[in-house]
């Protein structure tokens, strides 16, 4: 498995061409398929439910990374797990019993993810970091693709990486929102290792493969601000 993972967010694909969009992600070397679930309450938009997750799992072997931007996510965990979700990520802002919710996700056989909005401090999830397989840092306010990256979230990733070094070094740090070939290296340098991207993949002017390649190249590029050691 790659050390740095790319997770295209299918929400920005052309849904009339879903099968070929997923195939293009696979052939370009995407690692996970990110599925943005929105309920029109927690976030001001409506998207997908278990029905589409079940459809995606028939189209791909990629792990389905399901991001639940919904109120009372515990009501739907089993449905998404049965539909074929590999990872279930919940927002701390929606989970009064976050510890129990993460345990519940694991009991369903899924990787457990926790996430927080740009306005929520890392301290809100610190007590459950040892339980999380994935910690997702939102780098936009959730609800829509195509928003501008919030640079103040870079410091949050560094803070989190330092905490996880002690509490749970195996956890992935995933970042989501405004990730492009320009912003990705900043998040990588801060300690992120999974990069979600919707617009940068599905709205790339040269197509999905080119979008993924540009992100992969930005992961592999030598940091411009450091001198090379030959
Ligand atoms: C934000 C979603 C993201 C979003 C990313 O509400 O969780 O996954 O679709 O879109 P881009 O990459 O266009 O910012
Ligand atoms: Zn997302």
C-alpha cells in the first residue's frame, strides 16, 4: 500500500458516467473512494445514502471511505456497513457519545474515523484518538465541493500529528476540502497522509487520470523550501 493515499470524492463525478469515473480512478491509482454523505441538516446539502454505497461496492474493489456529515449518525451505521462501507467517519459535532459510536463502528467490522469542522478544536477529539483508525481534518466547512482551502487548518494537522505520535501512531490523518496540487504539499509537510479531493480530480481540465496524477506528483515532488542532500 502507498504511504500517502489519494481518495477521490465521488460527489463531484458525473453521475451519468459513474462506472467509467470509478474505473478511471482505479486505473490512475486512487487508493480509497471517498463518499460524502450529507443530510441537509448538519450541512446545507443533500447527497447519498446506503443505496449508492451498495452500488459503488459492486463497481470497485477500492475501500469505500464513507464520510457521514449527518445528524445522529449512529442510526445509519449498520445500514452503511451492510451496504459495503469500509470506513465510517463521524463528526464529533454530531456525536454526544463519540467513544461509544467509534466502538460501534469497529464492532461492525469497519475502520473507525472521527472528524472535526474547521471551527472545532483538536481537544474535542483528544479523548478518543486512541480508538480512531482515521482522523479526518476538514480544511473547508463541510457541505460543498469547490470551496477555497482554509490555510489555518494546516496548524491543526501538525498539532494532531504530534498528539498521535504518542497516542496512536498508526492512525491515518486524512484531509478534506480544497485539496489540490498546490495545497496538498502543505498538508503533507504538516503530517497528513490521506488526501481527499473532489474538484481537483473530477473537474481537472484534462480528465480524472490527469487530476490524480497531478496530486500524486505533488506528493512526490521535492519540497522547494529544503535543500537536496546528494
Ligand atoms: C466537503 C466534503 C468534501 C468535498 C471536497 O463538504 O466533505 O469531501 O466534496 O471537495 P473539494 O475537493 O472540491 O474541496
Ligand atoms: Zn468528505
